């Protein structure tokens, strides 16, 4: 073998080795890229899973945790507390009705709603409880009806609409306080359901009772009118017509006052606008004079200029 053949063989071996190294490097790079891609995919899947579980966490209904702090904020801010027929029934049975009765009022809300509420009567002079529920003891921070709370207060702050439970008031400081046992949660849920049922029952029965009472009152007054002698009826009619005249005169005086106030306002506006008009006229006439004098002077100047020319 001559030396040139030897060199060729050596060259070929070197090239082969280089090719093999190149192939190994390329394979290594491809492997690395593949594993990087796989890691990326795993990371992306992980992130997607995390986001999904965070979304699911968000969708989960809020866990209701509540322990009353006895702060009394609810009792101090409510100006009327709805009362249901079941409350009245319970208070008749446990003897609390006499205590609550002075604070009960019946309220018609047209067209058909009738409500019973606990409301502060309008008391003149010093009132130890300046606002809020009249049954709240501000000094000792306690409800005077604590042993037989109205259903509305007993369920607060959890509500139930027939399908779902909801928070009636997110501002209640007892929300999120302490721990909530399973038993306590079930109790609260029962109270909220009881509140919902009592509300439905009262809102369907009270309007019927109210219309029966009104019809009965009308019938009684009609019977009383019929039982009057001719003379007494005339006297009563006179009294009623005088009352009506008084009411009419009061309302006509009120409307006159309103008219005079609005006509005075109108006059003021008229005088202001006529004064404004005069001012505007005088300003424009003065402007006119000025313009006239300026144009006549300009005319004279022009005339003198043209005669000089
Ligand atoms: S129910 Fe809420 S607002 Fe009312 S006393 Fe308890 S913590 Fe206070
Ligand atoms: S009845 Fe009692 S619990 Fe209900 S608002 Fe009045 S003071 Fe508070």
C-alpha cells in the first residue's frame, strides 16, 4: 500500500468519525428538545389543572360560618321588624303577646299586601331607645324578648328563597366568626326555612283577613247609620259636611299659597327679564348711536378726503 492510499483511508476514517459524532450530537439535541417540550407540556397541563381547580373552588358555594357577637347592630338599625302569624300564635301560647302588643302595627301595602310589624310608637319627650327596635335594651345590649324571638330575628342573617340559602346581610359582624358545627348549621338552615314558610303563610292569609275585617267594619257602620233617627242622621250629615268643608278650605289655602309662591317667582323672573331687556335695548341703542356717529364721522372724513382730492 503506497502512502497516498494510506492517507485516503485515514481521511475516510476521520470523516466517518466526524459524521458519527455529528449524528450523535443531533440525536442528543433532538432528545433534549423533546424532553424540554414534554416538560413544557407537563407544566402547561399543571397550570391548566391548577386554574381549573381554582375556578371550581370559586364556583363552590361559600361556606356559611356564623356566631352572633351580640353587638346589637341589627336591633339598633331596624326600624320595623316583620311579624308573622306563627309569631302571634307562639306569643299567645307563651304569654309574651301582652308585652309585644303595644308595638304591633298592621300595614297595608297596595295593591294586596298586608303586613304586621313591630315598630317604635312615636313617643314625645325623652326616649331611652332613640332608634331601632323598641324591644331592644340599649343599656344592657339585649333583646327584651330574647326567650321568644320573632322568627325574622331568629333566622337572621341566613335567608332561604325556597331553593337556595342566602345571606340577608353581609355586614353582620357575626358572619365568619368562630366555628360552625354541623348541628348549628342545620339549626340555622331550619330557622331560615321556617322564616320562608311563615312569610308565605302570612302574606297569603293576612290580606284575606284584612279585607274581611274591612268589610265587617263597613257593614257595622252602615247598620249604625240605618239605626239612627232622622234628626240624628241630619246632625251627623251636618257634622260630616262641616268636616269636609274644613278639609277643602285647608287644601284650597294650601294650593293658593303654592300658586302665590309660584306667581311671585314668575313676577320676579319677568321683572328680571324685562330689566335685562331694557339694559339690552339701552346697550344696543347706545351702540347704534355710537355706530351712527362713527359712520357719520367716517362719512365726513371721506367727504373731506374726496373734496381735497
Ligand atoms: S346577628 Fe349580627 S348584627 Fe345582630 S347582634 Fe348578632 S352579630 Fe350583631
Ligand atoms: S325583637 Fe329583639 S332581636 Fe329582634 S330586632 Fe328587636 S331587639 Fe333585636
